[in-house]
C-alpha cells in the first residue's frame, strides 16, 4: 500500500512552478476584469419585463408522482 504512494512524484521543477504561477496570475487577471460591475459594462442596461404576479391557484413545483406510478417502476 505504501509503495503505491511512494511511486507518485511529489517534486516540482522550476518550469512546472513557473507554469503554475502564470496560470494563477491569469486567473487573477481574468477575475479582476470580469467580476466587478465596471461602469463601461453598465452603459446600456437592459429593460426587463416586470414580473407577473402569481395567482393563488398557480404553482411552479414539479407534480408529485402517484403511489401507483412508484410501484410500477422496474428495478
């Protein structure tokens, strides 16, 4: 069992470390550009339709399976 873990390489060379750092820096750069609500992206906001009021008889939940349908399922 321990021999399996000893066969896994645990060292990192300088090229691998450099690549990992570049990938991390790229992720940070992309996050800084896309996550904040920059004003240049908010110049032309979309006009959404107002939400429709729900009526008391309307529900959006999935219909429940009846007991007879549950029994008919195959294994």
